C-alpha cells in the first residue's frame, strides 16, 4: 500500500478546515499511514465464511443469581427511618412538572 504523503494530509486538513502546523502534518501523516496499513491488512481477509459470527471476544455466561425470596427488613421499620414517607412509600421531592 502506498504511503500517505504530507501533502495529502495537508489537503485533508484544508478540506476539514483544520489549521495544522508542519510538525502536526508530519505526525498525522505517520499516524494515518499506520491506520491505513492496518485497514489494508484487514481487507486482505478473503474467506470469512469459515469464521463464525461473534458478539464478544470471549464467551459470556449468565452471571445473575437465581431470583429467590429471602428474608429482608420489615417495610414499616424501613419507612420509619426514612426522612419522609407517604402511603407506604418513600416520599421524594418532585423533579418533573405535573404534565
């Protein structure tokens, strides 16, 4: 793959309306060359039929615990410790309009 030139980077910068210094043009040319080289390597993969589709690089397992009823605090005890309670629920300040 041909190397991206400093002039090409300057042209892209003008199109993007970016004001770049000479040192920035040189650095971006090198970085873009590495990126384009990586894309070219990926493009060389011709037979993707043998590769199964994946959503994750490593297999995932269900990490949730079973939904089992367990003893917990009594609702009246919890509501008694709350700053404000109403109708058996926590009372909180309104944050949205009544619409």
